[in-house]
C-alpha cells in the first residue's frame, strides 16, 4: 500500500474528510468511559433528601415515663379512671389533716399520680357510673368530685408549697396564705362509704321517699323516687318511662341520693 493510500484511510466513527485538528479536539473533550458510568450512577441514585421524604421516621416509643402526655391521654383526658391499690383509702397519721386540692379539668388521676411520685399521700374518691357513646354503653369510674381530691398533710413537716407546682394540679384550697383544712369527719365519712377500689357507694344511705339519680345500667341519669328497701339490699324506684310511672328495682349502689 502506497503512502497516499494510507493517508486516505479513516478511523471508525470518523467522517471522511474531517480535519485532523477537529477530530483530535473532539476526542480530547469526550469524558473517559469510567467517568461516564460514575455520572450515570449518580443521576440514578436518590438524593438523601428524597429518601428522607419517602421514608418517614419510626414512631416514638410509647413510654409513659418519658412521655407524660400518654398519662394525660390515658387518665386525665379519659372520664374513666384506672382502679387498684393506688386508689385505696389512706388514714391520717399523727399531726396530719386532710386538705382539698384542685386539679386541671379531667386530669384528676394524672395529677394524683404526679403527687404520689413526690411522696404525697392522697385520696381520690371515685363514682361508678354508666357512659353512653355511639350507641355503646359501658360502666366506668370517674372522680366523685370533678377536679377535686384530698391530700393528707402535716404543714409543719411537709413541703406543701410544692403541691401547687405539680403537673396537673391547679393548687390547694387556701385560707389567705395557708392551706385550708377539710372539716374533721368529712373525708372519713366518705371513706366509710367507699369500697376497696375507692368507689363511694352512696346507695347505703337512701331512705323511702328520697329523690335519687340512677347511675348505672340502661336507666342511667334518670331521676326517680325511692319507694321501699328490701332485705336483699335493693331499692324499689318510681320513675317516669314513656310518659307513664313505672316501678323498677335496682341495687343500692346504682343510685345517687339528691339533696
């Protein structure tokens, strides 16, 4: 092959007659194959921000100790209160008196749990009642006095001012600059009517002719008149049903005497 024939030969992918300078410049500017593959992989990989948007963080652990709002939802915001040993009826020690503490609305249980963590002894009297919601009927225990409970304090011994700074507590009922004690015998009378779980059984004091409110069962919240008591511990009531007076018999603890 002659030199002229060798000079006319062209490389694959090169247009015939293309100037050598242009071809060399184009080859110099083209990225190497390894760089092209790396750029393609970067374009196909999702960015950290996009991955975070597509994958939400896992939910926080439901730990009541680290998340006080759980206790609020379970006890404070719920009209029913858990029952058990912490709602038992404590007695007074030497030098102690009962004092009334006011809590935030519907947070009685949460407030008294926080007081117990600080070493205070309290009693939250409960009331058994029936709640209707969305065609469902259930029996729950709620605070006998909404937003109020009792604390046993010795003002000369206890740091009673810390009660007012407790979560869920509004404050002690005060008489000027000192807490006002509950009159002697008031809390003890309520405790005498309470069962082992702290639920006050008002029905033990009903008498014939007394006006009462039904607390539990399908007749809950109706007003009635006690007509008689039987030997089995039940009360006969007269109440209006569908425009006519009817007589029904219920357990004594199912009714609340009215003044």
